[in-house]
C-alpha cells in the first residue's frame, strides 16, 4: 500500500474513496478537505470567530485543531456535565489541549450554573440521561454563542454520527427531523448557525488525523451512552460498509443531494420568544425552561440540599 501522492509507504487507507496516503499527505488532505467542505456549504467566513463545542473526545479536539490551522478564530466551549470521573477527565484533557496551543477556552459548569449535574437532572426531570443532557447542551451552546457574539457554532459530528441519525430517522420517519438534517443549520434571530465541517469524514478518518497529529484525547465513551440506539445503528451501517466501502458516504450524500431538498419547509413552525428566558421556541415556554422548572419543583418537594435554582428559571 503506497501513498497516491508521493509513492512512499502509506499509513492511512481511505477505503471509502479508494486511495491511501502517507502521514504528511494524509494530514494535508484532511485539512484541505475540511476547508473545501466549509467553502462548499458557506459554513464560515474567512477568519471568522467561531464557537467550537469541545468535549475532550477525538472529533471535537480534531475540529478545534483544524479550524485553528485554517485561520479561524476558534474559541472552545466545554460544558462540565457533572458525570463523575468521566466529566473530570474530559475537562482536564480539554484544558490541556487549549493550554498547550494557546487557544481560548470557555467552560460552563452545569451544576454550578443551574444547581444539578446530568445524573440528578435526569432523575428529577424523569428523562433518559442522554435526552436531558442533549437538551441542556444545545441550549447552553446557543446561549453562549448568542451572548458572546458568535454567528456560528461548530460541532465535530462525523459521517458515522450523521449516517446513524439519518438511519434512525428513516426507520422511525420524522419529516421535520429529516428536513433539518444537514451540515448547516442557518442562523435565525436568537439562534446561532450550526455547522458540521467533519460530516463527510468517517470516525476512522478523524481518528487517523488525531493520532497522526499527536492530539491527546479522552478515549472513553460517556457512561450514559451504553445501550443507546445510535450505537446499534452505527454497528448495522458498519457491517454494510465492510462489504461495500463508501456505502455510508453514498447513503448520506444521496439523501442530502436528492431527498432532503424536497423536504425543505416541511414541519416548519413560527418561532416566538420563551416567556421565561426569551430565547426562540415554538410554544409559550421552551423545552429547556420547562425541564428545569419541573426539576426545581421536584427538588423542592424532596428538600434536596443541592437545590439551588438560578435566574431566570427560578422566577415564577
């Protein structure tokens, strides 16, 4: 196996695209492909200040690294979720990455900001942990972006993530979710744009970049992810990919190019300001505020010592 550029021994085989590359040319290819994706979808303006969601895992740290190399003013945002040792190690890895490269990092501690971490939040909200966590992360990412003057939030979602989401949405058809799926969610009043520069890279391709670049990342998965349906979807798609290299990329690209455009406008509803926090929502009170109001009410009923509501959700 030799590098298609220089003919030297290759270190990474990009099976989905039918070629292999040595270390130097793989790193160069990966960065250039990211830049092409950003330009193709007009995700970011040259040199733009962008907020990067950083968990401490390989995808988010690789994205932060690439965006910085491409000249963007990439500011990291890490949300400390209060999931025991996992969250502690995630923060340590993220802080070390930022410190070693002189990058700006913002940190929001969920428990410090709202009174409870994910384990307590899930219990008190009577939601699955991933649901309560996901809702909180989406809200906080947007809030920090809007209040910090960022036009866009960049996330490290890769091809495996996006193909699994699409697979799940097709198995359980949801037109509104299918209509929204894509590498870019445009900005709206009160909502920062969401961009996914890695959406065409497989998890293995991102991992290869991370290892070759020498990026230290948190290897372990979130303990709450065990049993998630998304893992089952990924496993099924990996079986197909093994027999048909490039299947996942063709699956996602085919949907985005031929099907998704026909769904534009489906399920769109008018947005209004949440009566509690003022951020956009479809109802009188947004899902984030409704969840936390229920949490505070149940915490007060149980007289929990951790009960420490913060404005604006403590009002009313």
